[in-house]
C-alpha cells in the first residue's frame, strides 16, 4: 500500500474565523513536500527547488591566481627585478621564482611559488629583461587566494532553496554538471459554470469571459509547476466528479476560483465533499472572501474567491506559500518596505487585515510615497494593472493619515514583474 505524503485532513481547524497569520501557520506548518526528485543538468534547473544540501567539494578558486595582467613578485620590492618566467591563464605547469625575481603573469594564471603580490602592468616599467614595480605596493595586492570565494566543505545552499541564475554560476564553479532538484509540482486548473466563455467566442447577455483562469495560469508560471489546463467544465455534476477523481490521481494540486460561497449548487464543491475532505475558511482579510481548502488523498484542492482581485491577492498570500511547501521549497515572508502614505483613509474595520492595490512614486525629497488605487472593488482588474504592489494594513489599524508609514509589498517579491 502506498504511504501517504500528507496528513489525513491537513486543513481541519476548530476556528470559525482565521486571521491572516493563523492561515499561513496552517498552510506552511501542516503541509509537506509532495514533489518528487530528479537529477538534471545545470541548464535545466534555474528556478527549481533544491532537493538536498550543496557543500563545496573544493576551493574556489582552486589555486592562488592573479587578478590582473602584470608582474608577480614577493613584496616588498626594492628595485628592478629580472623577469624569470611568463605564466598565462590555463598554464598547468608549476613555477617558482626566487626572492628578487618577477614573473610575467596574466589574469587568472596561477601564482608561482615564492610570489605573493601582483603589480598591474600599467604601473610597471620594463627595461630589457627587468621590470620595476611600485615600491609601496601592499603585500597580497591583486592576488586571489585559493578558497577566497568559497572554501572546500563550506555549506553553500540548503535543501529547499530556490535556485537563481547566480546560483548556477556557483554550482558550475564547483564543477558540478548536474544537481538533484524537486520535480515540477503538477497543478491542474479549471473553471466551472455554464455562464463562462473562452476568450474569442461570441458573448451573449448573461455570459462572461473566463478571466481568472488565464490569470492563475500566469501566476503559476512564476513557480516551478507543470500546469494542466482543464478549461471550463460545464455544470454537469457527474462529469465534474469523474474529472476531479481522475485528475486527483495524477496531480498534486487542483486549483480553481469562484463558487466558495455558492452553496449547494456548486458542483466542484460537492464533488470535493464526495471524493475527499473540504473546509471553508473564513479568513479575516480584504479582499478575500471565504476560501475552500481540501484534499482528495494526497491531492490538494485550493478554491479561490471568484472576483479577480480577491483571487489574485489570495493566490499571492495563501496559494503561493502552499505551493512552495508542497513543491519542496521553503516559504519566506515577503519583504515589507515602510513608506509614507500619499493618501488618507478615515475609517477601516478593526480585526481585519487589508491589502490595498498601490504603487510608489518619488516624493519632493526623492523618498518613495505609496499611492492607493481609488476604488476598492474586488472585480476591478484595472486596479491590479495599475498597481505595482500591495499596501498592507494590519488588524489593529482603524484609519490611515497622509504621511503615516504603511507597509508596501512589491509584486516583484512574488515573482511578478512591475
């Protein structure tokens, strides 16, 4: 019998209403990695989560070498020195110079034994076979020591770290041709409703184009996911239940939006209830109506609010952390920048954390000032397009005055270009 990767009911809670912090604590504390492991070449792993720790197998650089084109010698110099040898980058021979001698050397070439300093060629004077270097050059100048970048056996990257382009350079510098990483998380996205249309089809009264699914597809693209787009499923209870049953056996996550509050007529919710477990969380945030969290075996179901703004914000706040943990990554709180408010809000409901769409502009003194989109409607996609981040207002705040410090969370912290 295959062992379970997840708890039997990850999302069970005795709270009728969850704070933002409580919601995150459950998502990041109860979930665990379900993505498998594969070994891939360096060219294919940028953006993936590491499956195991990386320890430096050798010094980087491997040997003492020159940082410039010039002349290597043992400091301090006392006068002109004969040039005993010429050493180019890639020269595998071993060289030694005696005190009072110099070596012609090029950037990256190994330092000869007996030398500890390199004078830049433009600071030197060559006459015949001798070279004069600056007499006040400090010992060790322009010489790179073995292990100066990374010493052998130094921990470099922890398992669950997400690999960045600069990490590719580090891994290559160790001579590692391939790395064990987490497989892409298998995520299925779908919409449901006879009123929904695919863009490009003719629209009639009472119908609406499905805008959330393309948005969710793009948001998933900021994470190492393998996305299966199931399209729009019609309001057919039997078809929906059979589809979810089949998809749950081959995917790690099923993601949808809308229907979290539509009650008995929501076929997706009914199917999840029939096939597994589901919980409707009342999360004390705005925007973000109730969200559905459930599972069919080891397949997680995440049901976002139907309004585009609420779906977008709740994806960033809750779905992204959940997918990070499930994919084998380490969740990190987004960076919050304290900036002055360029707006005022006379009243805000206490006990609820709010995330307003906003952007930054330089003030008179050049310091950034946060500006808020004027309208708060959860269906206004134009506000998302104008925003470059979220303005976070905590539960205890009941008003915001102009010039007061607020927290700004740039979209770049969620992998979205501004």
